[in-house]
C-alpha cells in the first residue's frame, strides 16, 4: 500500500443509535450517530409504526384545491374578447407606419 493516501482506521469506532443501542466496529470515523438500527427498525423487530395518514390526505386535498383556484384565476385573466378583422387590420397598419 502507498503511504499517506489512506484515511486513518479506527478499530474501536462506536456507532450510537437514537434508541440507545451502541455498536462497536471498525471504521475510518471514530464515532457516528444514527437514527435507526437493527435493534429498533420495524423490519427486524416485527413491530409496525403507524403514521397518521389522515393528516397527509387532508394536506394533499388542500394543496390541490389551492392549485385549482390559482389555475382558474389565471385563465380568467387571460380570457379576452376576440378581435374582429377590422381591428386586426388597424393594428397591422399602425405597425407598418
């Protein structure tokens, strides 16, 4: 191996989870903090964490209503009465002068 190009290796690195579990392993970082580990992950523990889906659904509905209102006001502003051929000719003749 070449010298001075590899990071320092810590054979007693500690990984600390938010649940309180401490894992000792080898790493290039002496200490790490993680949010979830094998001791508290629902896949490994078999426990399900239920989240409030109603809040998310209500938020989605609110956002879609807001977007629909915004879109309808934008289209109302753009609607103009159609110009007649005579009005178009006047505009074109003014631009040519």
